């Protein structure tokens, strides 16, 4: 262990870093949003969207209207507080407590009013998974077990907050889903109805991606940017592809670029690497590489036999 004098020197150096780095400055009365609280809110929203699947008390043992109202009231208070913290931290000194509180309540009210429509969207996603996966034994299994549906559920909640320009919170939500499912959907992506991610591990969907209705993608698919070397200069520029209706994208395909449009009804085979548009109704495949199979030599054989 080092001496008290050395400890004091380390403390002073780190403290100086705090003073000299603007990122470490948090105005008095401000806090960062609480990650654990946001995860709790996300799981509470899942209870509302899929009643009886993820709550300890079975819905049949209570009045559904009481359950919904009670849960929304609890989540509203938590979410409005987190949105207020996010707004204040994002603006530093440019917004007062009162302004942030008023804005947070406006956003929260609008968000909870959107829940019925979001639930209808999720039911179409469940149907898409059931229709698209012969291994699915029931819709209940999809809701309870499928990581793809979990990632889509979190995305749809986060995207609504993203549209309302809530800082921090949408990304915390989708990164939580990413850590639990291996599926990385930026909350800024625009995704239509009846969407299905099969298996899902390694899927990446970038911020400016646009996906139409009735689209199915498999594990390892990347909908990404051609290059991000220009960094912040690319903010608000469409960097990711557009996928039109009724498209199927098989495993490990990469589709890159903001000007890339995959037309309606296209089927893209596994491992395809696409950086230009594909016309509607096309089939894209990668020619199978030549396989070489060498039989294992017997134990008593040598290379010189």
C-alpha cells in the first residue's frame, strides 16, 4: 500500500481532472438518469403490454382495469422524474426545474396515451413471429421466451420516447435489451408493422434505418453505415439503408449506406454484402464457395506411404 502522502497526491490529481473536464461538471440539484430505475420502468411497461406473463400476481386474481391504472400511475411518476433529470442534465444550465418538470409531464402524458397503439403493434409482431417460425408452438411461447420479441418490444417503447426528443433514456432502454438479447436496435430506427427477428443474436440496426411492413431478418444481419469516419459531421444525415415491405434477409447479411434501398419483396441470402440498391422482387445470393474435404489418414499411414 502506498503512503498517505502518495494517496493525497493521487486524490489531488484526480480532483484536478474533475475541475478541468466539463464532462464531470454536474450543476447543483442535477442528477443523471438512474439506469436501474429506467430498467424497472421498462419491465413495468412489459407487464402492461403482456399482462399475466411477467407479473407476480396473475391478472385473473385482480380487476384488469385496477391493475392497468395502478401500474401506469406508478410508472408515470418514475418516468416523469427520469425524463426531468435527463432534460436538465442534457441542457445543463439552459432549463429550470420548473420548465423541465412541465416538459417531462407533457412527454409522459403523450407517451402513456400512445400505449394502446403500441400494444396493437406488438400484437402484430407476435403474429409475425408465429407465422414466420415453424418452431414456434404458440404465441404464448413467443411472448414469454423469444429474445427477438423482447428486443422489438423495448425498441418500440424507446422509439416513442426518441421521437419526443427525450435524451439518454431511449438509449439506456435499447442497450439493456442489447445486453440481454444480443440484438442492437438503435431507438432512432423507423420500423413498420409485422416485424420479426428470428434467432436474433448479432443483429445490428442503425439509427437512420427505415424498415417497412412485413420484414423478416435472421441472426447476424447488419443494417449499417458505409463509414462513420466523419463522426459528428454525419449527425442527422441518413447513413443506414431503407428496407421496403415484404423483405426477407437471411443470416449474416450486411446492408450498408443511407442511399441503399432494398425494394419490396426482395430476398437476400446469407452472407451477402450489399452497398447499392436492389430492385423490387429480386433475389440476392452469394455463390457457394468450393469445399475441399480431406479424409483423415489412418493411424499407421505416413505421408510417404
